[in-house]
């Protein structure tokens, strides 16, 4: 199956990285290789790019797209492993910058067999990494009613989370809830269709995807580990598609940019100076031109910081 994904905020992200010669760049989420291709082109032979993804479909697509570049290495691993992989490679610092384009690719969301979409009947899978043990099926059929309700509420901000969880637990007593359509039908029987035409299953499916792939935990721990590995002047660029993700990135950037975190009553400051300088005071969003061509870029928010 052809890998289709329209790269979001392409120029804005690559320019934000300040591509230059003699440096190391990292694309933490290579996907179809859209950002990687532009980075590899701009950095030239004097620099190098390491491009990571956990999804083997993405790795195949990115390898094909980047096959003519000798400055690029594509690595099938989670971005959570970047610190240990850099160590294995004998790399001490990311000298150029790192990009995270979070969430799922269009290919993942629309390939029926990946089980991300409520419009395509398939096994409830939703894993980015097909080697991972936890699937959406396991969550839906093994987790308690309270755990399910909490997942739907926390990651999907679903108002009907408790009622949906109760109904799922009732239904699975008869037989396991196995497919995307079975789950979507349960949700539809609880959540009324809204005026804006958003499918009632949207929020629960999003919540499950975020939970199954540990999306928020992964970005939080990885940003904290990566910031100390950036060389002075190296950039960190994060594109997120979910308000919880964007808030998390904003808070981490802010925390790492503060010079003083001492309580007011402490007279002498004992803090180390902040590690980051925030480059984007407000998140960068897609231009109206990009939105015409790719409406799904509407929720993208990009934040950039620089190591001090
Ligand atoms: C929005 S797509 C990236 C698209 C890419 N920038 C492009 O232009 O083609 C996000 C990608 O991140 C990958 N991903 C998600 N979690 C990951 C993780 N923990 N480690 C590495 N890649 C991950 C997904 O598999 C997906 O391919």
C-alpha cells in the first residue's frame, strides 16, 4: 500500500531548526520522511541526520524517500531510545537540532488494518509499533470500567466517559468487543451526534490511540532527557496536534527556560540558569494556504526553543 502523508509546517519546522553545515540533526518521528528529506537536502554532506520511527511502514517509506542521501541514517526505534542510541553511536551532543512531529501519520490513520479509524472495520489494534504487546483490543476488553472511563476522560476529554465505559463492560460480558465498528456502535448508542458533524466516536478513538502508544508519557520523558543532550545553540522543534500535548510542551519549555525557581522568601538564589531560550512565544500554526491544501493541519501547533 502506498504511504500517503502530507507533511505539516514543512518550511516553518525546517527553518526553525536552522539547518547548517557540520552539525548533527535528529528527526525523532520520520514518518514518510517529509521533514527528513528537506532537512537532509539543506544540511548538505558536511552534516548528518538521524531519523527515527517505531513504525515499520514509516521506516520503509522514509528509507525509499531518502535513499539518495548519504548524510542520513534511518533507525527503526522509539524516540524514547534516542539517548541510549546516541551513546552507543559515541555521540555526546546533538549539535544542530531535533524535530518531533507528534501523533500519527495519515497513512496510519487511514490504513484499515491498523485499526485507528472508526470509519473502517478492522481489529482494534492502534499500535504505532507492531511489536508492542498492548493493543486497543486489550485495553477495551481487559481494563476495568473505572480505568476505561479515566482514559476516555483524560486523553479524549469525553463528557460521556463513564456511560461509555459502563456500556463497553456490559457488552464485553456477552462477547469481546473486537473491531473498530463494534466499538464505534457502542459509542454511538450513548453519545448524541453533534451539530458540527464530528463523529461521536472521535474522542474515544483519540484517547485510546494516545493511551495505547503512551504518547504523552513518551514526549514528556524524552524532552526532559534530550534537553541536556543539546549543544549550545541547538534547536528543539515540536509540532503537536492535541491541546494536552501542546500544553505539556509549553510547560516543559517554560520550566527549562526559567533562571530562578526559588520560593519568594529565599533571599539568595541557588538555581542554575535555565537551559533553554524560548524562540516562539506563541505557537506557530499553519498558514491559510497550507490549510487549503491540507485541512488536517488545522490543529498543528509548533513550538521552538534553543539551548543556552
Ligand atoms: C505525524 S507523523 C510524522 C510525519 C513526518 N514528519 C513526515 O513529514 O512524513 C508521526 C510519526 O511519529 C511516529 N511515532 C510515534 N511515536 C513514536 C515514537 N515513540 N518513536 C518514534 N516514532 C514515533 C509515528 O509512527 C509516525 O510515523
